[in-house]
C-alpha cells in the first residue's frame, strides 16, 4: 500500500565487527546501518520491532520513520538491503537508506499474476509461465506500490504479455525494457510413453515385412498356375 509509514526506534552502536554482531543477535537485536545525507550510522534494532515494521501493509516498501535513541530528529527511510540466515531464516543484517519524500527513488516491485485460471489458453491445457517476477520502477517514496497486479485472464495458447502491456499507476514510471516478457502461455507437451513408442515401432515393422522367402517366393504360385494350364493328359 503506497503511503504506508511505520515508526522504528533504533539504537546507535558503539562497536562494530562480526563478534559484536553475533552478540547482538544472541540478545534478539539485528545489526544494521542507516545511510543518510551525513555519515552512515551503525545501529541495532529489536528483531520483533523490525519484523513488525516490515510485515505491515506497506511490506518491504514501507516508509520507516527511524528515530535514533537520544536524538530528536526523525529519518524517513526505506529498506535498502537485508541479509537472511540461510538455516534459521531470520534477518541477520539490514541497511536503511534515508530518503527525501519529495524526490523520486528507484525500486523493484513484485508482479502478481491474476486471472490465470480463467485464461482461455490455460483452460485448453496450456501452461502459464512468468519469466519476470519484479518490475523496476521510479516513483516518490510514498507512491511506491506494495506490488503490481497483472491481469492474464485473456491470454490464449501462444500468447505473450510484455512489460509494455502492464498497467501501472500514473505516478509510477517503469524503468525496465518494454519488450521484456512478463508472462506466456505455451501449448502442453505430449509425453510419449515407452510402451507407446514400442507399439508404433512394431506396427511399422509389420507393414514393411515381406512374405517368407522374399519376393521370388511370392511370384512362384503364379508361375505354377500358368504351367498347369498348358499341360494335357496323353
């Protein structure tokens, strides 16, 4: 949802490094960096507070009103990058970027296909594929949508939908190549079973099979018949 804003209180870190980051994570804190117009600030954020901020209506594109403990200034920011533990799945580090609300920024927004089950091509057995999952856009921070819906309910077999066919809000500028493929519906692939291949091979062999003894043997009955007709009893 565009325009979603969430307050996020963080603490400035006095120490940095891998050892300090591990200590913070054991205490339920997520280390991070706040990049702004001045020097970057090393920060730590309660894991629960960070999760709450990033799972609201604005999702990963929410505007975070970051307040550093002990400072009166609020920093409107967005989530720039984040790292996830490959085993446990939790966020292990975040980079926040301070932004000006009156200046457009670049962002990647997920594309959600809708109406796939109603598409004529899918009803006929075609396969719906989505090569492009995210769309690069430019917009004011408060105008960045959480996602963009793409209607594919009219696609037929052999149909292709490109970036140029995607409808976006008037306040959003698309940055990706307009010819980039977003979705396709391809014809179903016929799978030939081994038994079917064997049966077809045997049928072809039977059709081309010559009589036993070869072509000469096939002509022998006609010659015998001709000989019988020219013989009389004496």
